[in-house]
C-alpha cells in the first residue's frame, strides 16, 4: 500500500494526495502538487481544532454540528446561536 507507485496511482484515481510526502508529485494534478508542497512546509500547517481546545469544547461543538445535520427543522441561525452559546461557556 505504501509503495510509491501505489500511492501515486491511488492519489490520481481518488483525486487526493499520497500519505507519503517523499514522493515525486509531478504525475499528480496541479491542486495535489500544491497541497503536497504546503504539507511539506511546516510554516503552512495549522493544528487541528482538537489540539487547540479542551475535549469538552470539541465534544460540544461536534454535538451541535450533529444536531444541525440531523434536525432538518433547525435553521442556520439557530445553529449559529447554539455554537455561540457553546463558545461563550468556560471550559
């Protein structure tokens, strides 16, 4: 699975980038080539939200998102208000 040829072929078919960043990306599309350059540059990386917030906050946000997607009657404004309420709480 991690052989260079396999990674490139899979990325081409899926429209993604390989999990290995040490590969020649010239056979990939322009977007994938740019993404690989960004991932290789530590100054372009941003930590995931889970690394920047306490677990309780992450869970509350995930719960709000799940409720929004699973409640067709919930408006975007109601969802936004819920998120604001979560962000205003102390964690």
